[in-house]
C-alpha cells in the first residue's frame, strides 16, 4: 500500500492530539472494482469501512459518493481517522479538501464572430446547437432572456441530466436552452454548518451573479437591447448562442469546496456534457492532491473539453492556477471598449480614469472638496482602504474621497464612502495593481485610476494642504468608448507563468476577453454586488479570468460542433496554434500593469482567434496514455498516478517519452539548471496530425530565443492525406548566462509550420536557473 509520504507524516504528527473537534473533509480514493461481493453497493461498503475507523458513538455520514471521474467518496474525518482509513486494503489515498474561490458584449464581435458570416465558425457549427456546456459555478438565474429557448430544436437523446427542482427553482426553470441544473452543498455545510437560506438559495438558483454571468458569456442567446445602467449598449450574445447549458452550483457564501466540485464533475460527465467551464481557482498543489485536476482528467478522458480560469493573482509571476496539461488554462485580455471617467483637479489637470455610474451625479461644472481617506485621523491604514467604519463623517461629508485598493471589495469601499457622507470616490490602484483599470457599478459617482495617476492626485492634495488651500476635483463620466487602441492588452490582474507545478508546460495556454465584460445578471442582486444596492439590471459588467474562461468554453463548443471527431487536446491545440500576439496597432501586446511589452509568461500562446482555430491545418493531439507517461516522468508514484487516472499505471514506456517536456503539447518550454555548466541542451519530440488539406507540404520557420540554438528535423513535413500523423524533433542548445544565485532568465521565440495557407505557431521558452 503506497502513501503520500508528506501527507502521511503530517497526519501522524496530528494524530496523537486530534479529537473529533479537529474534523475536516477528506476525499478518499478507492481502487476500482474493489468492492467485496458481500456488499450490494459501493456506498454500503464505504459506510462499513468508515465504521471500522470511527468510534461507535460517531454517526457515519458520507458527503458524496463518486463514480464517473473518480472512484471513492468524501467524508468528515479527524486526522487520526483519516490515517487509519488509509491503512485499509483497497484504499489508495486520502486527500485533504481545499476551499476554492471565484475568479471574478462586444466581445463576440471583437473575436470576429459575426452572425452575418456565411462561412464562419458560427455558421459551420450551427452556433453550437446540440452541444452541452456544463458551467460549474454559483448557479444560474433561469428567467434571464439570455437563457430563452426560442427556435431551439429538441434536446439530444444522449442527455442524461436533470433539472433539480426546489421551492425557488420550479420545474419550468429549465427549458430547451437550460437543460440541466443541480446543486452540491454537502462539503460546504460540513465545514460551515447549515446554510442561512435567507441569504442564499438551497437550489441551483444564483444568489451571487457570477454563475449567471459566466453561463451567458459561454452560451447566452442574442438579446437586444442590452446594457448596464446605459453603458455598453448593443446586442448581448454568448460565444455559442445555440449551445445547451447545464448549471452545476458548487460555490456558496463561504467559497467552493473540493468535495462539492468533484461531485459536480462526476455528475456533469455522467449527464453527458461536451464542455466543462470552471471559473474557480485555489492554491497550486500536485495533481494527485488537486480535486479540479482529478475531475478534469476524468472528463478529458471521456472526450470532454475542460477550460478553467488562470486566476486573478497577476501581474506577479508564478501566480497561474489550474495548470494541469489536460485543462485549457485561460488568462484575461482587454477588448477595444472602455468606459472613461476622468478626474479633473482644481489645478486644471485632468487625470484619466474609468467608471460607470448613472444615478444622481455630481453637479456639472462644480468642483468638490477632495480628500485622501488615509489622512483623516484615527487608524490611517484602515481609513486609507475605506474599510467599514473607518471614515470620520466630519472629515468626508460632501467631499470626493480618494480610497486605496485592498482588503475589502472595490464596490464596498464606495458604500463606506457614501455611508459616511462622501459625494464621490476615486479608487486608487496600488503599485502592485499597476495601471490596470477595472470598472464597477458603484453606488455613488466613482472612478478608478492607475497607480501613477493616484500618486499625482495624492501629490496635488499634499501640495494644496501645504499651501493652506483646499484641494478640489470632479469626475467627468464620458460613457462608452469603442475602437480603443491598443487592444487587446494583457489585463493587469491576469495570473502569470511560469507554471509552479510543471515549468516544462507553459501556462496560461491562451488569453481571452476578461476585462469589463457585459453579460447576464440575476434579478435580486444589485449590480454593485453588495446587499445595500437595491438597483436591478438585466446585465452587468464584470472583470476577471472568470470572464475569460467561458469565452474559451463557448469557442470549444463551436469547434466541437464543427469537428465532432476532434479530441479535447486537438481543440485546445487549434486554439493555441492559431492564437495571435499582436494588438490592433500591429505591435506585440502590452502588459496593462506597466505599459511594457508582454511576454509568453503573460499570454501563453496568445489571444484566441476563433475563425482561424476552425481550420488550424495541423493539431498536436494527446492520448490518455501520453498523460500517464507525463505523470510517470513527473516522478509521481504508481499510487499517485492511479489517484488521477483511476487505473494501474505502467511507467515502463515513459522512458521512451524521455522527459516531462515531451508531452505532445502545442508549446515548448525548456528549463536548464546551470550548475556551472557552460552549455546545456535538451530535445523535444512532437507529433502533428493533418486536419487541413491532403497532399500538403509544411515548412518550418524557427525564431530561436536569444542566446540559444534551436534546430528542427525534418525541416519539412509532407502529408499525403488528412488524418496522417508525422513526427519531428526539436533540439535546443543554450549558453550559460551570468545570474545571481536563485535567479532566473527567460527568453522566448517561436516554431512555425506553414503550408502557405495555414501557419501553425508554437511558442518556445528557454529558462536558465542559477541554483542557490
């Protein structure tokens, strides 16, 4: 019986002092088909096994039983009980639960998806009709027009899902558009106690807004007119307007719990979805301890495309999450639309900002007193962030207040200012936020400004104070601006590589629109997303890699509908190798946080280009056995691998694959430890499948990372037929660079195969590391 050694030791250290009070949720992996014949069901056997490790007075309570993507169950256990359970025959692993969090429409047009195209991706895929996208999120508000089923045909007979009905989610909540809805809260309630049903729905209904928003981005119907508070007027539409939706609610007021997420994956696969969209993330852990990676592997093995948000931890490096190679990891970019709301200062200067507001506003032409919240006495730190109760009404009444970002939500800061009597708010980015501007539907006139502009406003306030004069300002709301240049830009918050778990696999894979995106919104949640906001709107503007992920989920559904025989890896390859890295000025995309040129660690293969992805020419396909070789070469034990793959792994063939970087991935990442060597080398073996034209010849163009020698053999690939597979070898030689101990140096280039009609592009990254 193999163990997770570090987990085993940590349990051992806790076991001596653990009591029932120390209980937490564990996910338990059991060998396939291991059930003794004396038991009628797996559940019966699991309960019997649990009874052998629990004290006689402890009730046996299974939270979930898993059977589609994972074989086992989840239950609340003390560390001592978990340790005992792992010693039983047939029990492979006991995984501690992680709590995840949400990573919170002009975009179809910006992506080149036009309804009038006679031969575009929407037309070729029949707008995604009959494909089912499963959205694992906060649920859905089914009455929204984005989810109407007008002119949709009958539901495909392969669909096995159901619409779970409750008092607030009736049998008419589902239709031919929203064909399934379930909720999973056992893990949530095991950790938090019974939910407060006055503040959230025990049903698939969305009390947050995030799930409704992401579902409509992926597959919302055409709705006109659409806007938020008069901003972003136009037609709202998801990526795959005719695709069917199934909502799996796993996120609640206190977060999204692994045991519930895995149960949603299990149900979605059994129900028959074609795509799973997951805008949820957490800490990066080894794949065999990661419920999302485990669930996604089980889905991918069944031919289901899984896309997940890269996370909102940017612009710092090593922040990317959901990094398993069988998941499409999606970062966020801007679109060519913004909402300017500039700050006019009393000294005549105008500072650029962004915001949306349509309530009772500031009087035109009038200048208002301007103060920095942090200089109002009391606890300067709390007041600078405009935390609840931190502002002195005597200091802020009748004034525009400058608040720093951090700790509480941006919209909550506006509420704090309004409660204290402020008439407006300027939301200041910190150094780490950089120049990226995220708009919110604030409860008072408010605008967001970048870090350098925030410094300029503070300096103006300081200089006015020193000269014994009053600082003044107003906010100039300018509505919706289209045709913004440059676009796309990598969003400041979008999580960045390198991949913290497997640096040889470049993550994120791609970026998609994720900043200030208009999509559907629930009826009982104000657009600011705070309880005091009583405004109601059909649509709302949100930002996050949460919004970028469902763009790719919808595109994957369109590609799957146009190419039913493509695997999830082939679809991801098509999206990656056709992605672009230049903006609408013809220059390399910039990084919103600092205005500098962005890199492959920011955008991966680039920004998705749906129309080109429909006809990529070649694809890099990956089989389940390739993933097993990858896990073997990641130095995982047979037990570790079995947790993920649900089968006994044979690592004897992995040596032929060579190393982790030899997974047949559409990007290349070489990592060299210098150790005093002058030159270092490695190689990659790749196989491409022709999905373009028969009798085509592809020639290679290499743009090596600076300071490296990259050679490709052969230099041309001659395909006689569609579906033919050919291999090529890439050799990389690098010369040592001068680095301080513990530091790294990253350079990038590209490998492009072209037949004159298709350009199949892969980034190649070379990282030099100087060990400590």
